[in-house]
């Protein structure tokens, strides 16, 4: 049986090592345990029957209960409210932020606000992506110890702590039912308990429901208050920033592309990828978003992660487009054939075979991150600069090679626009760093290659028929990746060929505020059938371009319309489907960082217009 809960009905919680998704019905349906890319112990999101879930819900009230989810402002603490004729209750879900991932815990506290209500709990873990059996043991303190059997991670187990008695079913699930009156509470915690770890200290319920709760609130509020951003849409931007932070590893400094794996780009389709890894591209843009909001600590931590990857390279060609959060390069792709998939979308994949693709654009995104850090975050060392020079020289020597492109097409390599424009970025940013820091560099050679790439894009990626820059050399396909050309400062918004490209994209790929990345029936393919929705990050790229071009009233209108496609909690997946629903892995970092970038630019341009006293908004900025 497939999952039927819409993605927009899920809230995200996390501890900066992993994340969980909680439905507004009170069911925790997704939890990789204990790291973003770990096997799940709950995966009902991908198979409601087999995947495993942990539900806390009103008993016997089907069809009679209304629910609402909200975050406590400026935090990652989630509240689910149950509204019934007989009363009102609140379920609080959070994960305490701890330094070490083996201290992973999920805290769930229920409180009846009004009336007398009966609730039921069902904790049904399914270890190793629901592939492994488990056993349950009752401990001396009354907690239940769940241990996975026949798993690769044999040392993994967890305790279930409860303020109310629970029973164990023949299947090894924990169940319970109780009645609470107004003012009464019930609390539950699952806590990772590594086998044979002498440093592990078991905690009691009070530690989590009182001390850990207060500490978690303080952590998030203090982090948000450290932002330097004071402009428009601050609450919305902070929600996106919190989401990005939840997807960023405290231990390693790397950011995963999305919280989930296997969620379809088209319901019922086969484009179901694992996004729980660190793409150099996505993480680079994420650091840009953090820097814009004043979160310099995150950019510094990611730069250290990048430095470690560069130091490990035997050759510049070995740079991968994605890694595990700890920097491991091995991401073998597998299909979980036993899971039915989200709304019967198969196969459900873990790992990602695209990690071995050759993609030139990642060098540009990497250099842009380093450039921004050097400019706003802190100076880089000469030793690191020598590593950077290896990458830049590689780009200078290989920029004319075909690759798989920024969209990771799997069937063939092409001379993609995305590769050429980001190779230009790599050279441009390296030149700027060298000049700013007076580092030794072959500047004459780099200048020459940068100019050659510019001429190549301007002349050979232009279609006279389309009157636009196209997806790949010699093609006639429009691609929203061209929206990045002014954003990376390769072309001015006033450039006639860019203005013509913008008009062509508006005619072919834009539907009001929603933007397709390209039409699959004409562009480079990934070898799979089916369609996809509009890419929300492309909508934000489009809006940022409108703002930079001075069309501020239209940019603001469309920006605020796209905000209406977020979930009720302000979360975005990768795409918006044909009926306006969230599709693709959820929530996705790239979408949230594109929101921050568009909002930041639009706010700045609106401020500039206000100070000029010009309400027309038609000048190029």
C-alpha cells in the first residue's frame, strides 16, 4: 500500500545530523537513523504498509478531528494541534541538537489543553529500510529496547521511553492507549543507544521534556537572532534558513540536497532519486544564502569540508559532483524493490549513480563559494590557494569537453551551456581572488581562457531561430539554466541577447509564476519516460532576474505568488506538480536557497528605488 499523505502535510524536524518528517495527523513517517544518509527505521512515507511509522493520534475519532501544524516562531520545534468537539490537544515534536550523531533522539510530548481525550500510540520501527527484522526487550527502568537484526549497522539500537505503560505486540511493535484530562501530559522519546559504547549516558524523560526542550528552543532562537538580515519577508526567509540549517551537518559542515530519497518527480513515474548527499553545486549556493543572511559560521565550516575534499584529490579530474556528508565518495545506487514507493512511484532508489558523472559546472560553483568566503567570510591560505590553482588549471585545459550537464542527464554527454558558463565563473572568480590577495597565478592564461569561453557562449550557444541562448551547442532547446547568466554576472541584464533570451523563456517555459527547467520532449534526456513538474528554484531565478532588470512590481507580485505554493509550514519540495502539489524530494535545499537569494535581491532593489523616489521601476540595476 502506497503513501497517500500529501507532502505539504508534513513538518520537518532535525538535530543537524539527521531529520524526521511528521504528518499533521501525528504520524512520524520518515527517519533515517542516525545520519541523513543512514538506513531508515521509519519509512511509511514510501510505503505505508511496510515502511514503519510512529503515530500518536486521538482514538476513535476518524473524520471528526481537525489538525493544524505550526512551528514555534524562529525554531525547528513543531506543534501539531488536534481539534475535536470533545477538546483540544497539542503534540510537540523536536530533536535535541547534540554534538555527536550517536546521541540522536526524538522527543514527542502530548498535552491536552481543553476537555478529556483518549489517545493511542503505535510505534512500529522497521530497520534497514524495512529490510531487517528486529527484537524488543523490556528494560529494568520500564523502557523498551529495539534492536535491528541482520543489519549492516549491527551496533544500532534505540530505547523507547514512555510516561505511560506500553505493550509489545507479537510483531514487535509498541502500542498504548490512555485518557488525558485538561492540563495532563504524556511524553515519549526514542533515544539511540549504541552497543558497547562506554561513553553513552542514558537519560530519563525529564531530561528531554524539560532541559532538552528549553535548550532546543534557545539554540534555534539564538541562531536566528544572529542573522544580520532586517529587510522584507524576514520571517519567510528565516524559515528557509532554518530549513537549510536542518539539512546541514553539525559534525561535517556539509549540506544535503534534500531530506528524503525516492520521492517522485512525477507521481507514478520512475525519476525517484536519493538526494541525501552533499552536491558541491547545491552546497555552494547554500553557503551563498547563509552568507547573505550573516551566518558566516556555516560558510566557514563548509569551506573546511571543501578544503578536505581538495586535499584528498590525487588529480583535479577526480572531483565528484556529490559526496556523503562525511566526504566519502562511494554512493552505490540500489533499488528497494520491496517498497511500493510514494503513491506507487517505483523504483525507490538509495545511493546515486550520478556521482560518477563528469560535470564541469561543479568547478565554477566551487570557485564561486571560495570567492564569496574570501570576500565576506575570511581570508583563505596560500596552501589552499595552491590546491585551487590545480582545479582552475584543469578547467582551463578541459572546458571544451562535453559533460552530463547540471541536470545530470544519464543517456549522453553534450556541450551544455551550464558547463561553459560555470567554467567561465571558475576562471573569473579565480582571477578575482588572485588579484585581491596578490596570490601567484598564471593570470594571462586565465584571462585568455575566460575570454574564449565568453566568446564561445555568446556566439555558439545562440540560436537565431529561437533568438535565445540554448541548452547545448547546436541545439534549439530552451533551458532555464540560462536564467543564471545575469545572476553569475556573465551577462548584464541590459545585454540585448540576454533580453531576447528572457522573452523566449517567458514564452516557452513560464506559466505565470511557475517555470519549467526545460521541456523533456525536446531537451537532453535522462533515458527515462514520463514528465515532471515546474522547478520552484527556477521560478525564484526568474524573479531575481526581473528584479535585477528593474521590473520590480512584477518581480514582487510573482515572488509573493510563488510563496503561496509553499506548504502551510513554509516548506518547498523540488517541484510543483500539475495540480499545484509539492512533488520531488522534500524539503529541497536548492529551492529554499533560491528563495533567499531572490528575496534578498528584491528587497535591496526595492530599497534602492525607494531611496531614489522612483516608483516606476524600469531602470536596470
